[in-house]
C-alpha cells in the first residue's frame, strides 16, 4: 500500500468529476441491463485493483463493464472470452455512452436502451496518467482499509461494500437489529470521493435515527463531528495526508473506525 497522495483541491475536483462521469455512464448501462429490485440495491459497482467495475451480469453471459484507471479505458468482457476496450480521453461522457452502446450491440449482441443524451455532451474527458494514478491510489487504499474494518465487525448485521455511481461513494450499512420509532437503527460507513461540502475524499460514519445528544460523542484524532443534512463523524483527507508515512495514515484511519463505531454504539445503547 502506497502513501496517500497529496492533492491540490482544484485539480483534484476536475479529475474526480471526470472519473465520476465515467462511473455514471457505466452505472446507467448496468441499470438498464439488470432486473430492478427494491431501493435500487442492484445498481452498485465494485472497486477493483485497476479501478472499478460492475459485478458480472448473470443473465447476459456474466457480462462485465469496468473502468481501468491504469490504462484510462472502459473494458467490456463476458465469460465467452470476448473482450473489447474503449479509450476514455478525447470523448465527452455522451460520446463515450454512444460508443459503449455500439460496442455492446455489435461485438456482444446486447441491445440496451440508454439515452446517451442524458450524459454530459459539453466537456471532453482529458485525464492524465498521473491524475488517474493518484486517484486510484487513494481509491484502492480506502477500499482495502474499509474492508479490513468491515471484516472486524462481529455484532449486528452489515451489508456488502458497494461503490455507488450516483454519489460516487464506497460504503456499507450496519444495522443494530433494533427499531427506533419504527425505523431501523443503523450506521452508514464509507468513503466519499469528495462532494460539495468536502472537496477532497473523506471517510464518514453516519448514525440514524438521530440521538438527542451529540456533544457527548467521542471524536477520534483528526476527525470532526458533522451535523446538518446528516449526523455523524468525518475524517477529512487533510488529516490523513498530514501523516508522514502510510503506517501513520493507516493507524489514524483504523483509530477513526474503531473510536467512531464504539462511540455511536454507546450513544445507541443510551437512548
């Protein structure tokens, strides 16, 4: 595992928005190729070593769509050893969607009703290898550490870890098994690749339903208590990148997970 890279905010936002646009294209195709289920829980992607991809689509010869950030391509493959790739750069998300739709039809004989006009047609994708590589490092590091924490949770019920193409966060939910005012008591635990509130990536742990007192919650080193549209803890990227070595960075992240989880569990027990 490499050190988390240092990011310049404006440059990172530009890179994130472009990679997010690719994730939304892939996510939309997955949405149209699978059967809908409750709460759109079938529309997730997975972080993999070279980027992110759909789970195999069983009803279409285990078709997979993915974004390879090392090569800056979108890849399509099935279990019949068919493979095709599309370059990302030099196209708008709309053009990428049109080309992907053509590849699925001509090379894989898969028809899909996706309106490419629903994707941005004004901004041409132009991601450098350095930008993609640094983005992949943080994405992969966070994914590995999130899975490590997920494995350590023994109580309650936890969902699988999913990369959601719409909000572009990699996350899972934990349920205590209790109902509070007919609502499931739960935490949302994950990593956002950044948003309008926090420009750089951040780890979060949300709680629901809200507790009456938040001033008694224990906050881990480098973390902040977020209150507003949602309540929970945030470990900003600046806190992580401020640590000198990957071992120190991992230690801070592990501490955030452990302290925040225990703190919220304690608050739940005192309702």
